[in-house]
C-alpha cells in the first residue's frame, strides 16, 4: 500500500525530474552550439546553482519521509517550490529547441524575476516577521553557531528555502556596483581576507535590515538619506566631515 509520503512525492518527483531534464538538455545544446553563441559564465553559474537547488530540494524531501500527518497545504507548499524551480530552469534556457541560443540575452531579459522572488519571500503580511533577524534566519543568511562544551563553531543554515537565500545573495552582489556604502563594505570585507561569496553574504545580512525597515515603514529606499544616517553615526562606510 502506498504511504502518504510516497503519494505526495509522486507529482513532486515528476516536476523535479522535468526540471533537471530541461536544465541538462539546455546546457547540452549550449555546449554543442558554443561556436554559434558564447557560453556566458553568469548563466552557467546559475545553471549549476539551479541544479544544486533541485538536488537539495529532492534530498530534503527524504527528511520528511517519517512525517505521519500530511495535509493539502503542506503538499501545496512543496509542490509550489518544485514548480518554482522548474520555472527557473525554463527561464535560463528557452523551451524552443529551434530558437536562437543567446544565454546572456535570455538571462538579462528574465532577471527581473529574481526581484519578484525577493518580493515573494517577504509577502504582504507585515506581521509575519517580527524583526529583521527573523528574516535573516528564515532566508538562511544568518549563520548558525554550534556549541559543545568549551568549543563553538559557525556554519551556514541548511534548513532554509535555498532559492530565497540565493536571491538575497544575488541581490546583494548587484548592490556592490550600484550603492556607495555597499561597495565600500564589500571592499572592506575583502581586505580582511573574506572570499567573494563570504563578503557578499555579509552584505546581504546588512541589506536585509534595510529592506525590512523599508518594508515595515512602506517607504522606498533612499540612498542619500541612508548615507546621511551613516555619517551621523560616524560609520567607517562613509567619509566624515572635517571639524
């Protein structure tokens, strides 16, 4: 007799399998046609990321195999996440096998979807998160500190919506080139020996605080106002007025 877990995962496995198939088929076509269209590294990095998301999504389902009580809303949540990953694969590689292959054009055309996912991560219920720290933990941007006796260590959060975390990271990476203080903070982290991705994740951690404040106050972000606030706090992210 089929268990509840097996019943739920049938449709999820089909959608996940279709996503992996589309992703690998698109990548294979891009490799075969590399003489006609360049393999843009950003699209290739996203291909690898989406593949890892799909693998993690499938692997995380294994830990739900001992769940005894299922309902439609839990099933819908898992199904929605699977559909989201499938659509992401489609956004990277056009479904038309005979269409022109331009990875950069396809990615740049669809990049606004990443910001759409960022908005979806917050949602419309402003009472859902009581603080920016809750958003940081929910998205996986906030690290986890483990302690055992006199020993402690820090690692990133595994139990989180991976696509939401990557969306925040991608957004933070873009701000390095468009925000003065973000660029300064990123370069400070790099000068301290942090890797590129560590510096970007640290920037995302700070950025979530600002996004949460704007979300709660319903006010758009104003770079000039934030720079003045940093100056009043004598932050090392902005030059200070000489006395």
